């Protein structure tokens, strides 16, 4: 069946107008949309961790569906950012380089001495003096301040996972 000239012209007009509506972007310019995940893996991991606030604590937990323990939260957040980290707190500590607390940046791992265990708890620094962690049984993933009396007293070290 032949195409009617009017239908053809309307289709051509819509194609032309639609093509003019978008402006080509330079391949050298990175555009950022509101809520876009930052390019740096540590910052992306911090953003993913922050989105998990309110999820339940679960010993051995490694997913938003079932809950997290502290190292499971760190491992999952980094996996979402495209980086593989070991499962245990101790192994995560050894897989990261020590940095000064004064050099803290988003995505750094903050370790705490708790209940007589050196470096036994880990969280992810999310900026503005805050970190996200899965504290303990019966609680939920939350955001806390590093300068809060309890956390500042128990902070043992800061480490930065290698980003390749």
C-alpha cells in the first residue's frame, strides 16, 4: 500500500524536529545529572552505603534483602561501586592502606576498637564528619559522627582501599 504524502510529510517533520531537540555533547565533557553516582570508586561506595541507612543489622549479613553486619555493609557497598573487597573486617583492613585521619575522604574505611577487639568494627566515611555502619544486633544501619564522644574515643585507624 503506498504511503500517503501527508503522512510522509508529518513523519519527516517529526523526525527533523526531534533530531534538532537534542544537542550533541562533547565526548570530553562529563555531564552530571542530579543524584548521579560520583566517578571515584570510594565516593560511589560511600553513596551506596548512605542509601542503606535503616536496613537491619544481621550477623553475617551481606545484602539489603537480609541485612548487614559491619564488614558485609562495606563489602556490598564497594561491590556496587565496582570494586571487590574481602569479607572480614580484618581482611578489609589488610586490603587497604593506612591514611591519616586528617586526610580522610569519602569511601575511606574507619576502624574502631570495641569490646576488647582491636580494629573489630568498620564503617565507611561518607563526608562531613560522618560514617555509615551496621552497629550491632537489634539495631539498623545508621549514620554517626566521628567526633561523637564514643566513636572518637574508639577510632583506631583510617584506611583507604586500593582503587584500580
